[in-house]
C-alpha cells in the first residue's frame, strides 16, 4: 500500500543513524504505538533513505492478551491510508 520495500514495517528492532533521524524529523511524527514504526519507515523511504532489515525470531503468544487497545487497533488500520493520501 505504501510501496515500502521491507518485509515487516512494525518489527520493533530498528537501528537509525543520527543523520536519518534528522532527515525524518522525528519530532513531527504524529503516530503512536505500532503506527509510529510504519510512519518512520514511510518517511525514511520518502526521503530516499536506505532501510536495511535485520531478521529477528518472533515467538507466537501462547498465553495472555494483546496489549493493543481499540484506539491502537484503529490507528494501526488507518495510519497507512493517511500516509498514502497525505500531501
């Protein structure tokens, strides 16, 4: 949807250079939670920055409940659309 050339836009393991963070203008990010990661990746790609993924092993939850409340779920669903059509 956003044309990101990465496999997982919400993986929590990221390494950013100071220069990349400056170009992205982190202080102006509007998203929260998982959506924050999607917006960061989108901005990096929009700036022409290289995004290199570091594979991680993710264990499926076997007990407990998701920490994503309804607000976060809605934001996660709507953020890609907002980013796609934002001018």
